[in-house]
C-alpha cells in the first residue's frame, strides 16, 4: 500500500498564502496534515516553492532512512 502526500496552497485571507502537506494512506482514510507553513507568505508562488521544499526534505529524509539503493 502506498502513501500519498499532497501539497495544498490556500489563501485564507487576501494576500496571505499558506501551504500544507496532507498525507492519505488509503482511499477510505481522511487526509491528515503532516507539515505546514509556520506563517503566511505574500504570494502563491512563494508558498508553493516553500511547500515543494518541505516535500523534498521529507523525500530526502525518507530515502536516508531506507538506505542506499543497490542492485543484486
């Protein structure tokens, strides 16, 4: 079973953009936040880039836990 992580950028107040990473492990489970912006950002692009950076950090940490890929 795979885990899906989705990046959402929201504008709860005009000119204030926040990102959140949501994890959903199965179709019958509601998504749960796993990381989010510490505060609002001034543009959608800034929030998206910060969310992508957080997603990449999660991927790198996950890869480091799994160890190097080897072929047998």
